[in-house]
C-alpha cells in the first residue's frame, strides 16, 4: 500500500536536512521507536512498537539510507522488520524530500509499505495504516520541534532578559541620591548669603533702636 504524509520543521532547509539525517538525535522523537545500534552512518538497527486496532506489535529490524542527495535535500529509506512474536513482518520504502516554507521547511513523505503474515490481516484496511502513520508522524513533528526549540533559545527570550537588565539598572540609578549640581547650587548659596546679611542687618537695627530708648 502507498500513502503520503508531510510535516513542518522550524528550521531552514539546510539546517533541517542536517537534523533529519542525524539518526541518533531524532530517534527519541519518534513515538514507539528505539534505536539499538548504528551499524554505520547510513544503516541502523532498532525496533518500533505500534498498535493496529486491538493488537500491539513490536517490529525489530534494520533500516538504511539510499540515494541520498544532500544538495537537493532528498533521500530514500528502506526498512524491514519482523514482529517479535512471529506474527509477520513489514517492509517499507520511504522517499522524502524537503521544501522551503514560511515557517522553515516542509518534509514531504511517500511510503510504500508491504505487510506479511498475520500482521497483514491486522492492518488489512489501508485507511487504518494511513491514520496510524499520520498520528505517528504528527507526534514526531511535535517532539522534534520541541527539541529544536530547547536546543536554540529564542531571540525573544534573550531580548526580554536584556530588557530586564536595563530596567534593573534604571531602577538602581533611580534609587541613588541625586548628585549635587554645582550650577544649580550656586544661586541657592548666593540667595542664602543675601538672606543672612539682610537678617543680621534687621537684628542690628532692632538692637540699636532699643538701645537708644534704654
């Protein structure tokens, strides 16, 4: 059976491609997947646990990258696995490529999946398989976006931190007593001296008046 899916990555194509090709980094983002061994830079072993209707399945197997085109941001992945309880197997060829988008990149996926044994009976309905794939890829995209966000602090957070530092500095400056301004203090000093001279003159005049009367 064939079906198509897509998801967004909040990175430009070059960065998104490098992230998607780092299997050890993205494997934890895939629901139900567990990376067991990196055979080489293009081949790896692992297992995937899924549920088809009421049946829980665990496929153990290998997957490898083929026809990798780093310039065009496209590649194929071939995977094969067998259910741990001997209920059948699965073989898949997954072709994917990246396209630029307003939010970063969009990953377009085309899957050719073949099931065998009892597993083929569990997943007889193509709609069930496609719905399951959509759910898994949707959760993978959310997990990957969260990982990318955690690895790259946003500029907004940095800006808010800078603004907070500026505000704290302004508050500290405001709390300090104002430094005396020599130019502003000079008129006040002159006025104070003039008042003292005038007051002393008034006192002397009063004393003189009373002295003459006495």
